[in-house]
């Protein structure tokens, strides 16, 4: 006579071996979570209570019959789903061959379990705690196997549906290719969504999202922390040379003003260009920082305006205009007059803006290779810092300070970079 714990262990062991033998069978009726809970805790349903009285031999016979039928169905389904690799006749033969083998494995496993149970019953009883631990371990393995089988069933069911719609082996191959492409597309979409979400990471000029943390906020911003040619720098000891003058080709045109949460940025129409060292860069936008990000021989300025240009190959050139307090600046006042009331809502005035009105009278400059001064801190940026500052009135500086009292990145190491300045 078998005790209740032996019957529970026998049932779970049979279930585990059966799942092992039929992992890919889409027709297996998997145990529900309630069944698993009942088997683990020893709560046997009425049907199972009746089964508890049968002998191991009769139980093995019953399970083997069920396994044989299920194996035949599984092999037949597999044959139809994988039509690209076998004919219906071959699938039938495979099913006939695999069913007895799968059934025999289940019978042998249950007989072995019964034999071990009989042998164990003659020895001193194992403690209830150890029995329960063994039952829990086996139940956990079965739960893992059930999850794996469910996943395989879902994939096979999808393949069967697509294969049936195809109508022949070639369509089946096309469907498999479609499935693979769909999975790749889904993966790419997930990566893109993650990338977009990451790019939306918040950064700031102080606190937990400040400059010292930029490189940790987003993998794409790693250069903010690890770059060797970062900006801004304290411009010192430049080599005085007869540098080619910057050729400015700015003209009046439409413009827009936006408060993007980090600065006031002005977009301009196409057709505004600079040419330097044989390359032509088009003005994309300009924006303001307070105080100046650059220093000249240790000296900081009240503000700076950065005019960002890009050439046809995507390379960037930034013209920096240092700002000091003085008389009012009419060009900047036209920007302040059109400041948006809300962040990230551009204002598009009906008047035109001429970027050339921002430039100082003298056009000599410092130049070095650096980076963007905001995330992602991309390097390879040509910096052109005008030597002569422009002027804004105290009131104009105060207007910007009301919005951004401090929005400047700290000075970065020059790392031995070559700095040139025009005579």
C-alpha cells in the first residue's frame, strides 16, 4: 500500500517525465495553476482520489495510453507546421515512430518511481519536512517546464496558422521568413522606443541632473564624462598666427524664438553661411548662456551667444560672441520682444531678423577643436571665439537672468589642445 506522500510524488514525477517527452506538443492540455497548487499541497481532486487506489502497473498503463495518443497528435501537428522539411506521409511516419517511444519513456519512468517507492517504504520513513522539500523542488521544476511548453505551443500555433494560409511549401518558407522579419522589426522597434525614451532623459545645470552627472544619465552622453576634447575651456596661450578671416554671409530673413527649458534659442531661415578653411557651414540656430561658458585667460563674461553652423557633411562650427555690459543691443532686443510665454512653444514673428547685426566690428578670433557644451557633448566641433565682445545693457542681461540665472557648463580640461588666435 502506498502512502499519500508517495502518491503525490508519483503523480508529480509522472507529470514531469510526460512534459519532458512532449515539450513541443501543441495539443497537450497543460495543468492549470490550481492543479499545480493542489498537487503540491497534497489536495487530491475526487477523480485523483479514485486513481489513488489503482496499482502502479495500471496507472502506468493509463498514462502510457494517454501519452501515446498525445504523441501521435503532436507528431502530426509538427509535420503540418514544418511542411518545408517533410511531406505529409513523412510526418505520419514520424508520429507513428515517436508515439511508442514517448509512451515507453513514461511507463519506464513511472515503474522506476514505483519501484523506488516500494524500496523506500521498507526503510525508516523520511521526515515530513524533507518529503515536503522534495515535493516543492519537483513542483518547481514542473512549473518551469509547463512555462517552456506553453511558449513552444504559442510559437508552433502561430507557425501552423501561417503555414495553413500559405498553401504550399514555398509559402511556408515565406511565412517563416515573414515571422523572422516581424520578430526583428519588433525588436528594432523596442530598441528605438528605448532609445527615444533615453534621449528624453532630463538634464540640468545643477543638482542630480547637473553637468557632473550628464555622462551617467544616458549611454549616448558618455563623452560628457569621458571625452578628451570637451568644451568650454579657458582659452590661454594661443599661438598668434595670420589666420584666414571668417567670411560671414548673413542676411535678413524669418526667425523663430523658443524657450526650450535650457536656454532661449533662435531659429533662422536658410541662406546664412560662414566660410572658413575652404569649408562652408550654414547657420542653424543661435542661443544664449549666462555667464559665458568660455573664459579668456581666466576672465569670464556676463553672457555669451553661440551661433551653431553645420556643413553638408554634418560637421559643426560654433561662433561664440562674448557679451559684456554696455549699451543696449537692438538685434538682441528684437529677440527679447518675442520671448514665448510658454516653454517649447515657438513664437514666429512677422518681422525679419538679420544675424549680421549681432557681430562685432572686429572679426579676429581664437580657434580650437572641442565639443558641444550640452548633452550629448559630441566632439569634433570647430570653435571660433570672437576676440571682441558685443554689448548688452544691464536691463537686457537682467531679462535673460530672470529666465536663466545660470545655464553654463563648467570649464573643461584643455588636455594639451592646440589653440590658435589671429593677429
